[in-house]
């Protein structure tokens, strides 16, 4: 358990996921400076909750940064682990800080015909959306696509599908892989080979 800065955003990321962020508020510029080695937590922005943050998030590493043409700081982050947030407090400039403890996500699974089809669809999407796909083709980020890993493939789909906070929150439990893959199959492939989805 350790203390980390917390950045609530309307961005959903799971272990292995990568995204780019623009940083402009002074408190978050300070967060980046202080988190280059230790990382920080990306949580979901929830204005109706205490501190406007979900009680869970992902611990992320900063894998690249640059000054953008508009003067903002651009960073690339990679998600390491799901974490639970407790004892959240606001620092003098409004930066949130919390104690974090690792939450285990899905255990490894064997590839099957459905995960292969989902992988093929994801590969096609990344080919069409070069900006998104390039995040997983950069050796600096240590993030080569894991097309034969059903856990990795389904995690990426959950990040990009347009689903609500309530749906996303249910899929962070370690026992939800089958339900999640069934849900993703229904949305992406129009298939439903697992028990009825209860969301």
C-alpha cells in the first residue's frame, strides 16, 4: 500500500491500456513532475461522489511526454494495475491523493474461436484508426498487441466501447471475464454464447 496522486477523468483504462492526455492545470503539472518515477492513479470522474472520483482506478506509468504546439503538456500513460482508493484527501492546490492497494483483475484465459474473432475485429479497428493503433506499436511503450491473449483483447474492447460507468464498474471484478466477453461479443459480433448477461 502506498500514497499516490489521483487524476479523475472521463477515461476508462484497464491494465495494459495506453492513452494520451493533455495536462494544463497547475496541480496536474505538479502531479506529472512528482510522478515521473512512481506513477499516479487514473480514476473515473464521478461528480456525484466524494472528491468526484470513483473508489477504484488504475495505477499508471508515464511512458512519454512532450510539449504540444498549443503550449500544453502532452503525456502518454500505460496502465499497470487496477487499484482500490482509500483515505483520499485534497492537498493545498486541490490535487487528490489516496492510499492505493492492488486489485487483481482477470486471470489468464485460453484462446477460443470467439476471442480470435474479437482479436481480428480489434486488429482491423487499430489498422483503420492509426492514431489509436500506433500506441500499441511503439517499442518505447513496451506494449506490442497481444492478439492471442483473450484477457488483453477484451480489456481493450471495454476501454473503447460506449458503455456507462455502472457497466464498467461491474467488469473490474476478477470473476467477471465470462460475462464481460459475452457482453463484448454481443456488441461487436452480435453473438451470445455464454449465460445471459445481467447488467
